[in-house]
């Protein structure tokens, strides 16, 4: 049970980050009109799963997470969400 709750918390955290830091209505709504609703449902279902032992609730959440993942990849995936690392300045020898 502890592992289930830890994994649910981690997955919910990642969904929250996508919702608050990545998703931008002006950028995503026109091309992916279902994205906002799927993200909202996934976050909500994550809260339900944390408090539930019902495998059907967990499966519904996994299905929503997969939908979010598919839309994220179509919207650019890691290339669109990762911040480029700054290159270090050369050091003097």
C-alpha cells in the first residue's frame, strides 16, 4: 500500500508539473483541444486513486496518463519541454 501511494504521488506530481508549467492554452488548445480536459481528468483521477484500492480506478488513471503522454509527444515531447543546458565557459589552463 505504501508503494502504491508513493507511486501515485509521484505520477500526480508529474501531471501537476505538466498542467502548471508546460500546458499553455494559447499554445495547445487550438492544435490539441482535448488536452486541457484530459489533463484535468488525469489530475483528478490521481487524487481518487491515492485514496482507493479499486483496480478499476487505477486502470482508468493509467489510461488517462497514457492519453496525456500521447498528446505530450504529439506536442513536441522532450524537445519542447526540456530547457537547454548552458554550456560552461572554457577555463584557463
